[in-house]
């Protein structure tokens, strides 16, 4: 399984599934990260946390714990 954590800056990927449960999964999906959404990884902080992405035309900063639960292709 490949997750968003494995993506390098400048790559565009498609979401296959959002893993997790409860409030964390709901928060990620409320931000627009749902199945078949395209995500462009813009920047990764020097220590790897946070990661700046572009989803559905807007920019988000996500924590490492959150991006590890986003399965991509």
C-alpha cells in the first residue's frame, strides 16, 4: 500500500481510500480529500512535518499522522 507519505514534492497523485476512523477520518474527508481526488504535493517541511498539498483548488497543510492514513495510486 502506497500512502501520501511516500510522495515527493511536485508529484500529483489520486486518492484511493482514506483509512482511519472517527473524527480524524471525518476531518480529512471534510477538507476535500476523498476517493478519486487529485492531490499535488507542493512542499515538505525540513523535518517532514507538515506537508503542504493542493486539493480541489486550495492549499492545505497536513500532519504526518494524517497523511499516513491516505492511500494513493
